[in-house]
C-alpha cells in the first residue's frame, strides 16, 4: 500500500514538474512572440491565410516530388550504380530559385506597395514603430517565407546527397548563396518599394524589379550548374575562401547600408537620416581599406600588385563619387531635432562634425574617405617601388590615383556649387541634385568628345589632346592604356590637383557655414518626458550603516 | 502625466502651402483636456491638411503645432504616443480579422502582454466589436469598419483623438452611437478634435468649434459665442397674458427693438443685444406691469452660424 502511494506521489510530482517546465516554455515563447516585430507577426498570420503563399508552397513541393520521381524513374536501376546526385541537386535548386529569387523579393516589394495603395502606410507610420522596425518587420517576413520554402525543398536536397556525386560543402554553400541572394534581393525590393510612392512610379518600379529578378533567376542556373560541377575543386584553394570572405564583407556592409537607406526613406523629415548612413559608409570603407591593406600580403608580386591596387582605387573612386553626388545634394539646413544631437566637445566637433547632415560636410566626408583610399594606395605603391615609384606600372598607378582624386574633388565640388546656386531661386530635391551631377559629368565628357570628333579625322581618333582634360573617362583610360606621356601627364599632374584645391577652397566657405551650427538644448517639455520615461536611478546607501531613507 | 492647464492640442500660426495654393493659412487655436472641438469648413478648406499635420503625416510650411506640449515637427515620435488619428479612409488589411487587426496596432504602439490583451478587450467592448472578433476586417459593414477604425485610434489610450469625418456615410443610428462614444471619450479627459460636414452632429457633441474656409480661420469659440460675435441682433418671442397692445405701446418707445410682428397675444421682434440685454428687457417689461407668460430667444443653429460666418461662400 505504502509502495503504491509512493509511486502515485512520485508520478504526480513528475507530472507537476513536467507541467511546470511546459508552462515555463510556454511563458517564454509567449514573451518571445510579445517582443517579436509586430509587422512580422501580422504578415506571418496574413501569409498563412493567403492563397498566393499556399499555392506557391504547394507548387514548389509538388515540383520537387515530381522531379524526384521522374529522375529516379528515368535512371531506373542505374540509380544504384551511377552517381546522379549532382543532376538532382541542380533540378532542386532550379525549383528553389523560383520562390526564393522571384516570389519572395517581389512579395517584399508588393508588401510595401500595398501599404501605400490601401492607405495603411499612414496608419503604420503614426504608430510607435520606428522606420527601421518597419523595414526589419517586412524583411523578417521575407526571412520566414524563405525558411518555409527551404523546408519544402530540404528533404529533396538531402535525397540528392544520398544519390552520391555531390559534396556536403557544395550543398551548404549553394543553400547559403540562394538564401543570401534572396535576402539581398528582398532588401533591394523593399528599397524600391519605399522609392515608389505614387501609382505610376510603383508600376514602373514593379516592371523594372520583375525584369531584374528575372535576370537574376535565369543567371542563377549556369552559376549553380558550374558550381555543382567544378565548385569542389576550389574548396582546397585558399584564394576561394579569401574571395568568399571578401564577398561576405561587401555583402554584409552593403546590406546594412541599403537597410539604413530604406529606413531613411520612410523616416519623418526632421529626423537625422544622414548620420547613420555615413557611419555605415565608414564601416564599409574600413572593411574595404582592410582588404586593400592585405593585398601586398596576398599578392606580393611587384608586377601584379600595382594592377590590383589600381583596380581597388578605381573602385573606391567610383564609390565615393557616387556617394558624394548624393551627399552633396542634401539640404543645407539642419532641423531643430538634428541640432539637439550635434557633437558638443572640441574633439567631437573636430572628428564627428563630418557625420552631420549637409552638402558641405558631405563633400568633405566623401573627399576625406577618398583621400584615405588614395593614400593607402600610394603607400602600398611606395612600398613596392621602394620609395622611388620606379616599379613596373607603379608610375602609371600613382598618376591614376592623383588624377582620379582630383577629378572626383572637382566634379563633386563644382556640382555642389551649382546645386547651391540653383537653390537660391528654386527648390532642388536630392534626386534633382543627383541628376545635376550626372548632367555635369555627361557635359564634361560629351562636349570635348563632340568637338574632337568634329575637328579630327577618324584616323587620328586615338590621339589625346588637352581638350579632353574635362573628360575623366577618356583621360584616365588613356593613362592606364598608353602611359603617362600619352595624356601629357606632366601637365595634368600640375593642372588638375591645382584645380581640385581651388574648388575645395571655394567649397570651404559653405562648409564653414555648416560648422556654425551649435547643439540646441532639449525643450523643457521633452526633458520632462525624458525624465518620466527614463528616471535617474535613486542612489543607494553610501555605507552599510546608512539606510536608504537617510539618503 | 497630463497637465490640464496646458492645451493638449495647440496650433500656432500654422501654414501649409502646396506651390501657389495656401491650403492652411495662419491658423491658431487650442483644445484642452475633456473638450470636443469641432472643425468645420467646406470641401478643400484645409481641415484634413491641418489634421494630417497634427497627426505628423505632413509638415507645416511655417508655424508649428503641439500635442501635449510636443512639437509635431521636432518630436513626432512623442506626439504619436499621445495621439490617435482616424483619417477619412479605412485602411484595412487582407486576411486579417478584427481581433488580429487591433492586436497588430496594439503591438505597434508598444503594448505588451496583459496590458495589450486588456486594451484590446476594452476597445472591442467600447466599440461593440466583441461579437465580431473573429470576422475578417474586409467583410465588415461601413459602420462596423468605422467602429473598428475608432477602436484602432484609441487602442493605445491616447490623450488626444483626431477624427476626420468620422460620421460620413453612416446611417442615423450609427451616427447617434458614434456621437455617444465621442462624448464618453471626452468625459474620460481626452481632447477630441473632430471634423464633419454634418453640422447638427457637431452642434450636439462639441464644446467649441472652429470655422475654416480657404485655409483661413474665420471664427473660434462656442456656438453661442460665435453667434453673438457674428450677429448682435436676436429674434425674441413673447406671449402676453392678456392683449398684446400694452406691450406694443411700451415697445414702441424703445430703439433696440425692430421688426415687430403680432399674432394675437404672440409678439415676435428683433432685439439688438445679447443674453444680458434680453434679461434686462424682460425685467423692464415686467416692471412696467405687463404680464408675460412666455419669453424665448431663438438660439441660432450651427448651420445658421456657419452660413453667416462663411458668408454663404460654401462650395
């Protein structure tokens, strides 16, 4: 009897313990859902009820099953003797590419576009959700969809491994590639969704997006096939993994930058939308400089190094010119809200002022970063040429860096001045400013080209004259192709940097005006609210004998 | 903590231009806790534009607006926590039911756990949507959608409610119910700014009104104040106990009385003065020994005031 009671009691105890554990798990899950992004929760609920999602999921699943049966059926008994996993894997990834590279990114775009069409975006934007939370929620919804589609295909992918002929690493890398591509495309699609506010731009964006996604979709087939066939040969090559690491660095930093830019698009106008972007640009620049700095270690050959450095500097130059055209188109006045968070200390004002929004600080920010890349390039070349710049191709590379830097400074500086002059008489938006920069570049390239074509015979078409000094594309291309003397390099190396310095000095006036902004103190009502929201902790007793009340 | 001495809504010289069009042109007024403030104007007067600025969906060209002391330009995040905006469109989602819809907005306003559940229950109970909790939002009638939108507006218990044409398209019963809900909300200390074309609705529910036309504010105050300001002459009706002739003889000597119409013992006249002067007139008639059984001053309806203030320029 006693024994039966003991057994019963211990059973009750263990049941109670199990119930307690389950309760704790349930509470934890509930609190997790409670803290999950509301948009993710809502869109997951919507997706589970939506016909489009159910249909795509079933079609993906069915396509995988049919493909599996078909291939096994066709192979017959050979399936036991011939490795056919590689062929199967290609088929499965071709099926997976449809939802991942087409459906998920397009759904992300439509998700934002529908908010605009159905007038729910206004309702969403006046909630307590920040613009970053809105973008993250939409992106989270894309991630959930990716995971669901993967769950449909993953048993089939595992099956292809059992059929032999394919390595686990190949499968893992391909899956990662597809997931990251889908995520990256979804991010870009969301950005396109924020750019399209009215119906006709939405339609235009929609068409462009579909074309872009279709290109990526069809391009994924040869890439996948090539990787399945020969990818494994690269796994032992350290260059492959270095390439992967460099690509990931670029992917992650660009992803963060696009995320911040998308959030900035839907943030309210008085918010500081520029500084977070500039911080991420610096992060991306730091990663880029890091990779440039290790080039001499990875590729120490004096013949190859100048070429690699030149390519890196050209990429940096293009990047900062493009970014610079956007930064120099920013509005020159800081909102009262932005002025509340300006750096105050001397060190802060010296080092962090360049992160403040404004076209002047934007100009200096772009130039400073470009100078950093150029300086690093020159330092590497100096190291290669042992301080004499006499190594093979070193001289050309040095000229390219100096002249390229000068061109970027001149074009950004002149573009900024033009925008400032136009803003005296009419409203120039950021998009219009960007367009103005593009027109300036086209004019400077096109006009001398037309004059050249009209005055020269085609037989002498390859000759370079100083008329082309305003054409950076031709000048720098000729410099790389035919050397310093082919472009009167000894003249350009004096004229262009001097012109760049003059343009920079002219721009300094407006930069100085932007530096005049001082930090604005918090309004009393905001300070009261802050104190209410984040009260200062009550100081505890200073010694064991002091009671809290005395304090 | 709401300071009742501070206006919950304050517009300070608000301007909003769209190119050459002055949608809102120098508008200022204040709304305090517990007040229902009617915003009246013809189509295109600038009501929705100024409401959108208050709701942080648009920016003023000049001037500023404040909600509970926070600028809509500089602190929209703090304004949004204190404000519920019900626009003149629904804004609903596909494949979402009533409870999920309210749950989404409650989450979006940062409500967590039991606080969120309580809030949703309260809102569904208040708006009478509890019986439709699992019904898809897109399947609701217009009146129910309007209730749902009001529920969404108040799900985070804001101190300020801005309702743009909340009664448009509703049947009479739904209008009465909406009016009752708005009155209840004001009783809980909320400041309610409401625009409507249906002036009788506003007259019954509003403590104060503002009349706006072509972006400019024409009048602010209670209906009586605006009425008194806009037209000093009132129509007064008197009924004597016996014959009306003694009264007519007495009135003939007065310069503040005009347009006398006699119908037996009933005398109707125009009196040049406000309520104070009318009380004095009645006192003097009684002191003159004339027996009066009825004395009534015709109150102007909101339509009368609106038409008078806008000088009939209503589109």
